[in-house]
């Protein structure tokens, strides 16, 4: 998976949550990263992403771990994520955290949705003359009354 390069209050940086960063973020949130993503999305239903029911430390951790996952050293990632909170808007940071999490859960490039072109189906039907393959299956369960037609 490729990092998402995002423009944010600290410039333009790549963000990527790999399995290790996702597990670390899981440990920092009460209900895990999928719940964090859902709660971030709830801000839109409340009128602004600034009103998402998330904790500031969850958003900062998501930003910090996303920077680390994309290759930034820990100290720089910590400094930039805190600086972004001091200089940026919480609604914008919530959107960036939502984007980072969404990128982590997106489909893989090697497994695209749909098909480019439908292939021709060539089914081989094997015919068996054995009585077992042509016998009617017995019904189990309650008996149904016969129709009076």
C-alpha cells in the first residue's frame, strides 16, 4: 500500500498506517481504530468535523503514527503532529485523520473492485447415469398435504 501524501498545517507529508501502527493506535483508543474512524465520520452528521466525538490525543496519535508509518523518524513525527494541533484547525485535522484511516482500510491495488472485461464462461458438465445422481431427494421435516386440484 502506498502512503497518502496530504497537505496539512505542517506542509505536505506522506502518511501510512501499517499493521504495527494500526495496532498501536488500537491500544491508544477505547474501542479500536474502526470505531475511531466511525466517530470521526460522525462529525459530518453533527454539522462539522470539528464536532466529531473523538479525543484530541486520538487524532494526534493517528497523525503521528501515520507519519512514522510512512518513514518519518519518531521525534520529528511527534513534533510535527503537536505543531499541527497548535497551528491548525481541529476540523481539518479530524478530516486528515479520517483520510489516513480510510487509506489504511482501502482495498489493495492487486485486488481491484469489479472486472475490466468479463471472461467467457466455459462450464464442463459431467453427466452420470448412476441412479444416485438422478434420484429425487427425500424430504425431511413436516409432511405437506397433497394439493386437491
